[in-house]
C-alpha cells in the first residue's frame, strides 16, 4: 500500500521526535527474517524501552536531519530497521545484539551515539555499557570504598594493641 503525503509527514514527524530525544541508534538489515521473528524483536524492544521501526530510507533521512543521528544519513542504504534507545544509551544495542545471536539474518549496518557514527562491530561495546542503575551502583561503591578502608584501618589499631598485650602476657606466663 502506497503512503500518501500526509502519512509520510506523520512518519517523518514521529521518527524525528524519537530521534531528537534518543541516546543512541542502531540500523540493521532485516531481509530474511520471518514475521514471527520481527514480532519477537519488536516485543523485546518494547520491553527494553527501545523504539523500533521500519522506515523508508528517504523518510528516515528527513527525520534525522538536525539531530545527533544526522551522521547516519549517507549509510542509510537498503531495507533497514531503525532502533533508537530512549531510556539508556546501550538499550538498542543490547536488544539488537542479543537478537542477532539467535537470528544471523539480522545484520547490523549502522551504530551511532552522541553524533558519532561507529563501525557495525562496535555494537558489542555499546551493548556492554552499564544501565543507569548499574552505573549508579558502581559509583556508590567507589564512593563508599575509602570510608570502609578508613574504618578497617581504625579498627586495626585496637586489634593490634590487643595482640601485643596478649603476646606480652603469654611471654610473662612462659617466663614464670
């Protein structure tokens, strides 16, 4: 079914709105995937807070103009599914990367974050980025470590004094 001008404008506006607020984007060739496979991919994307859409390349180019993902314009070639991370930067990469493990027909072509175009092989690096909660817990552990070390160090002083006193006592008992 052909799209009329109003439908095309609506698609461009929708994708442009998502792209303007997204952290990262991944584009992958989906040729050879069944309808069931695409449904499963869409389900996983929804669960992870990832916007997933198959868009004609000309419409996608117009939608990403003026966003951080404008660097992807020249690489939009062939049938692509676009995935935009809306909650955390690595979400789209995680969804696509996990899905490609079981479905080799989904082939990553473009990875972009922060206005930079990355090689398709960089998807694993992006997928391994910690989520917001993981990053906060790592930061809290780093902040807590010096205080814990100080507490352990201060606790060692009375422990060492106790050991010295016990050793002197044992030595006097053995001498007597």
